[in-house]
C-alpha cells in the first residue's frame, strides 16, 4: 500500500494536442505520431525514472490502382540514460507493398509473427507482456530483418501471416538469432471474439551453439483468445518455448546467462473502459521454466492492478501496481521478487 500511495500522489497534468497528418496529396499521405510518457517506478527500497519519448511516421503511396507502397519508422528516446538504458533505439523500420485482392509484403525491423497472438494479452495498464516476449528475441517481439507476408482476402474473418527472419549474428548472445520461419492464423468466430495461433522455428548462430548458450533450435508456439464487446477487453494467451527464451543468471557474470530448455507461459487480462475515460484493468502473468535441470519453477509470476484516465484524446494518466508472487530464492539469480508501482503521465498525438 505504501508504494501505491506514493504513486497515486503524483500530480495530474493535462495537455492539448494537434493533428498528426502532415501530407495528403495525389494518392500519397504521411502521418506523424508520437508520445511522451513521463513515469516513475517505485519498489520498497528504491525508485527510478523511466521517462521516454517515441516519435514515428507512417506513410503510403498509390503506385497503381492495385498496388500501394507503404512504410513505417519509429524511434524511442530514453530520458534516463545509462549503460543499460541507451539514449535511444530504433523500434520499427520497414517498407513494403500492398497488392489489391492478395495481401501485403514488407521487410525490415517489425513485430515478430508470434506477437500477432502475444499482443492479445499485452494490454495491461502497466507492466505485462514479459512472460516470454522480448524485443529482438527471434520472432517473439520486435524483430530485426524479417520478411512478412500477410493475407486477409481468403475469407473476411480469416487472417494469415507468414514470416522469414535472416541471421543476425552481430548481436549480444541474448539478441542473436539464426535463420527462422514462422506463421500465424487468426479467425473472428463472432463479432468481437477472435482466436489465434502462431508458431516459429529458428536456428541459433554457430557462435551461440559453440559457446553452449543453447541446447537446440529455438521454437515457440502460442494460442490466444480475445473478446472485446463494447467497453470490455478480455484476453488470454498460452505459449511454450524451447531453447528460445533467455535467462540471465548473475552468478555467471553481469549480462550472462543461457537460453532456457523449455518455458510454459500464461497471460490473462481483463479491462473495462467507462464513458468517463476511466479504464481499470486486472492482469495475471506466469512463466515457468526448466532452470539448470530442475523441474519447472516460476521465473516470472505476478498480478497487475492498474487504472488509467483519459483527460482528453491526447493526455492519459495511469497507475499500476505489480504484486510479485515469485519466491525470494529467485533473487539468487538476480531476479527481483519485490512489488512494484508505476505512475505515469502520457501525452500522445
């Protein structure tokens, strides 16, 4: 309660915004978007600034009646700059083509195909999406060097995705990947109810194999369901990974670890948007893994309680509280087992 009291005491500030469309002429348009999220994270023993800003643009241009070119770029600026938290990072950078009646193809830094389903439950007010999903971890989150094909024309309620990833060997051990392939399938059963599944398979680089970071190829599969009737948001996902999810062990040295042989992951979220702009949410997340030959143990496990309030279309204030359910024994690996609170103010356009 102490953490929640501190978080809720932060001052609420309102902003005004502006239009995001900066060009629209002769079949070409360009939109600018961004957000600034000023936030502070609190634990029982410390608190730290987590403020960042994101700026991006997306555009498209009619090449012909049946062909459209498109692209998107997004960059994040981190206000609290440290060695572990660099000044900034490119989040998205891709371009592609849309074919009328067929689908689309694009290449670059984009979301991995597994996240098609993983995104269902990655909708907590704060926290969330961290059972097995990580940026630059094969095709689980944002991914480098992916060729993505999508088709939405076979059936109006069916979405199919196919993705190929090239080797990225010039990375730290937990971000390196070999060649891989993945696919996703989503189906709208009835209005507001969507089910989906995704699978990926990839090789590890020769360097990762030779240094013993992984015991085999990296695989992942996931199932998810999302139900979004008016004002409500319910979603749940289940996923398993093999030799794909990195595990950091401070006993091996700073930044060192290995890829877990197997993980089992569940994420659940429920939320409701009131007409007033208030959106409370409740989430549960758990990841179990084989660590050093042990039976399945919890490596991530918590309940999230949060709420946000839309001051207007551009400004949001939010608080989130993370009830950590991990054993204190996980501190031996360098994994935090204490509760967290976050308070934030966001301006977006």
